[in-house]
C-alpha cells in the first residue's frame, strides 16, 4: 500500500465502457431496464464462498489501511471523488438504465454528484479524541479506533448514493468494506466500486453481488465487525437476529412513512413545488420522502389545486430522454404495491385528483403521478409505506389532531412542517416523533448533518462527525 496516494484513474466515457469493466467472468443473470424491459447487461451471481473470499481479502488489507491515519485516508477519499467526477456521465447513464431514474431533475446526475460530494465532505470532518475529564487528578479521553471489516447492505432506490453513505465513513475511519448491493441494482454498485477502486489501494472495497442469502451470510459472518444496513424494516429485523450471535455493531436505516403537516398560515402557491418534490423525488421511491400530507381544512382545497398543477406539468418517461424528470417504478413488485394501495383508496371512496390509472400493455413499470384527496387516516394508502408516486392528502382541523395522526405509526424517519411562521413551525416540529423534522422542505439531507430514524425506522446515525463515530469503536484512555 502506498503512503502517497497516486491516481491512475481512467475516465469511463459511456455506460457501455463501465459495463465492459464489470462484465462477469462466471455465472450471471440478466438485469432489465425497468423503463423498457430490455436487458441492460448480465450481473454476476456471487455466492457465500465469494463472500468469504472478499471478507478474507478485506480483513488482510485492513491493518495497513488503518495505519495510514486520517489525513492520508482522507486524501484517498478525495481522489475517489475525483475518479467519480471523471466518469460521472457514464455512471449516471448506467444508473438511469438500471434503476430507471431520469438523468435530469433530482435524479441520476444528481445522485452521482452527491456521491462525490459525500466523499469530499466525509474526508473533511475533524475527529479529535474527546477529553471528558481533566481535573488535575484524572485524565480520561475517548478515541475512536477502527472496527475492522464493515459489511454494507443496500437497497435499490438510490444504489450509488447509499453505497457512498456506507463506504465513505467506513473507509475514512480505517475500516475495509464488503458491499452487498440489492439484487435489483447490482450493476450500479459494481460500476461505482470499479471507478472508486481506481483511486484506492487494493482490497479495501469489495462488492459481492448476490441475493438475500448472501445478505444473510454477511449479517452472521464471524469476520464482519459491523453491518451498515439500509432497506426495509422487515429486513432490518432479520439482520438484528442474524447478527446477534457475533454481537455485531449495527446501523439500521429502515423504512419510513413520513408525514408533512401544512399549517393554517402556509402559502399554498409558494410551497407547492417543494411539497411536490418532497413527495415525488425519485418518483416517490425515497426513504425520507413525504408519504402522507396533512393539510388544514382552511387551505385544503387550495393546496390540492396547486399540487395538481405542479404534478400535471412534470414529465414522466424513459430516463435517458432529457425531457423527463420522473421515471418508472424500479421493479414489478413495487409497481404492484403502489397499484394495490391506490386501488384500495379508490374502493374506499377517496377522490383521485390526478393519475391513478396506469396504462396497460406498455413495457415499463410506469405508474402515473397520483394525488388522492378526501382520504381517511386509517386507509392503507396512508398507513402503509407506498414507496412510489402516489400521495394521500388528509384533511385536519386542529394542530393536536394533525400531530396525533403524524405520530400514529410505528415508524419515524423524517417529517415536515410547512408554515409562514418559523417559530410556530418549530413548536409543532418538537412534538413530532421522527429522526429529522424539516421546516418548509422535506428530505433535504446534508453530509454535515446527522441522519437516522426514530421508532422502527432504525437506529444509529449517519453523516457528519456523528456518522464517523458510528464507524469506530470507542476506546477510553484513562490515567
Ligand atoms: P429490502 O429490505 O428488501 O432489501 C435491502 C437489501 O437487503 C437488499 O440488498 C437485499 O438483498 C438484502 N436482504 C434481504 N433480505 C435479507 C436478509 N434476511 N438478511 C440480510 N440482507 C437481506 O429493501 P428494498 O426493497 O431494497 O428497499 C426499500 C426499503 O428501504 C424501503 O422500506 C425504504 O424506506 C427503505 N430505505 C430506507 C432508507 C433509510 O435511509 N432509512 C433509505 C433507502 C431505503
């Protein structure tokens, strides 16, 4: 391992160049474009034996990497960011083809940009030992030592960005990493790792592209010290169980069903665009997206009208078409969940303001942008995580009633309060059971600001210095 980072990165010009670099040597399976049904490429089918080999290589490389120290490791992270920027368009094209999200809007190019930005931010944080007692008699300080090998299991909605959220703080803290991407989006993560690995010493970052059985093997693996998991609450619970025997450290970023509360004094026209993107970013397939909107009776109709205006002007279609800002659902299972929940809402007598009728016979998993009004709080479209482009809008009369409905579920990832009075909004925010409450925005994550869930949306924090600490083992030196 070189103490002086040297860059030998190739800029990949097209997504086909990336695919050539990650072409599987052994067993493989086809990955289809969710917008067209065409095969994008073959992905490798890795097994538990491949996982063992990756973990052993990562374990062997870890001590030397840890010995480099924060400054050198941060230099490498910045060089990984350079490598991503050099291949940004090719990465965005591949992400668009495999995940479905358009190049434009807050989608594929935005996601690749965020990968580089997160690496640079993670390289920049200062983590000093904390002196907790120094009274002349005792001196105690807390250090954060590397954990060893981190296993990172990810979902299919933001496959590149979430991988970076997991690998950047892990590497920065002197750990090595074995990633297990979603079986729906392995190509994006393999390509991202191929680009990043151009800038890193060998064996720090491995990707094992298998199904849930490989995820299970990773969560129980005796040579993995910590699991970073982002995905559904059900899988998070399975990981808690399978990691128990080895007492692994866990960071769990799980499902949410974020509430937004529009207070009586909000300006419907002014907030409509931000409300829309808070709910429909990545075509609704976002963990901390607005999934239930509570609007005061006095401005309910106006908010609905403004949202319909915005929604009807947002083009949806194939991701590589520069005009589109909304794409398909990533997979058939997710399409069916959204279609079923909207159908249940219709059957209950709720009013579909726009959307709600997917075209049959088309190749992609497109579900139209859907707004559903006059819906009860206990309707499944409200109570369950739809994870797609369908937003229920619920009427309320008192703030107490809105807060009670917002807090009525067993998840609490994000939430938002919309108001022209910041002090009033903060008062309401303090009453909401969620890891983050945004005011007059929703879902705006920032690499400097800790992020994590309340209740069954998970535990542990990502981002910022708090996120670095979560990838270290605290050690007290006391004298
Ligand atoms: P998922 O839980 O189905 O799958 C996530 C990953 O876990 C995949 O790689 C899968 O192969 C693996 N896996 C499945 N079973 C496993 C097991 N028993 N042991 C170990 N690994 C296993 O989630 P998904 O459908 O890919 O993603 C959507 C969900 O993720 C939504 O609920 C969403 O809210 C959530 N999510 C949360 C965040 C967050 O930051 N909190 C971010 C994105 C997505």
